C-alpha cells in the first residue's frame, strides 16, 4: 500500500523528554522502532507534535539523525522543516537530506500572511535541497491558506509532490483532484480520516498512532479499502479520541493518551503547560474507552 515515502500512515511523532526536560533520544529511537513494529509506514520528526519550535538547533538536528538511524528498512522518515524564514526552512531541508531522510514536510512561510508569489518563492528554496516536498496546509495556525489553486500552481512548477491537508474542509480534496490530479492529498488531521480516505487520500500524517498504532493502521487500511461495514463502526468508536488531534492542546492530549496506553508520553516543554484537570479527565476518559474496546 505504501509506494512513496509519504504514503500510508506516517506518524507525526511526539518527542519524549527526561525529568529535566532534556530530550531522551534513546526513548525516541525506541519509539520509532515500536511504531514500525506496529505497522506504521513512516515517521515525521520535528513536526508541531514533536515540539520542534522549542528545540535547540543541535537537538533538532539530532532528532532527525536518530529517526533515520532507528528506522528499519522500508520505514520512511519525512522531517518537518517549519521555520519563520525561508533560509531557515531550507537549512533544515538540507540537514534532513544529509541525514538520509526520504522526503520533507514543509509549512509555508508563517511570520505573516504571505501572498501566493511569496509562498511559491519559499517552496522554490525548500525544494532546492533536492528531496520531495510535502506541503503542509494549516491555515488555522499559520494564517497562510494553501488554496487548491495555489497548490496546483506549486505542483505544476514541480515544487511539491503532496499536501498534508489540515484545513478540516473535506470538500477541498475534490477541487484538488480536479486542478492537480497527480498531487497526492494526505489526511492532515485525525478526525477527518475516513472522509478523505474514501475520497482518495494517499496517506495520513497522523497523531494518534503515537498511542494506538495497530488500531489506527487498521482503521486506515479499512478506510482506503472502502470497507465501511468495518471502518465506520471503528471510526465512531475512536472519533471522540481522534478529535483531540485538531484542538490547540493536541500535543499535551496525545502525550497523555500515550501515558494512559502504557507508552512514554510525558511532559511538554514550555510554553505548553499540563492540561487543566477537566480537560485531562476528558482525554483520559476517551483513551480508556478506546482501550476498553480493545484498540491498541
């Protein structure tokens, strides 16, 4: 099923910290191997779930190096290149290539509302590193909307191979398929998985496999196979949990779900704080419900 490094279930990985909030690189390597053992197809280190914006230059580089070294054969590494400046994003794109990564996940410039020409120039720089580029459309956070027309322009220029669609608008995939039929659309937020998989998404850059890898891979496979008799009940069972992936506190929520599921989630680096008690209780309840239903 996974024919390109960005196809299939590519996990937006959480990053474990020690008690002093230093990066636990050994635990991260173990997590990469565990995700592969549980059927995931690849990993995206240094995405927002990996708290890249809170890492030093040295830590961020080592995260990619550790992911590449820990990844077994056939398990792709698609690092994030998010940064305020195009030169910084290109630096991370080149670092990922030098480390042996397979492709890149690249946000548009997001220090301000960049126009279409600026976005195109940005992706020209990132693509110059020489790895395939998956654009990341997250207009809620970046305030830059990679519209279907703009994505078609970027693809036509040979700058991107796919898009992680995080807008939450499940209608966009149809316009994208009309304007750029060769551009791969990837599910970008866990709670629209079924809708986009049925419409032809080629991959899922996913948060909740960090806690429930086997179940989420199974849900992906049933969804792309259009086996609704099995996929829809499973999706309904898991949807209250998957919705946490699209909320502002998604990093803390997914790490808490990992803890509840018996995986190492742990604390986040500031400025993220621990979840308020009522929110933590809700995440815990949703996770325990999934576990009680046999999802792992």
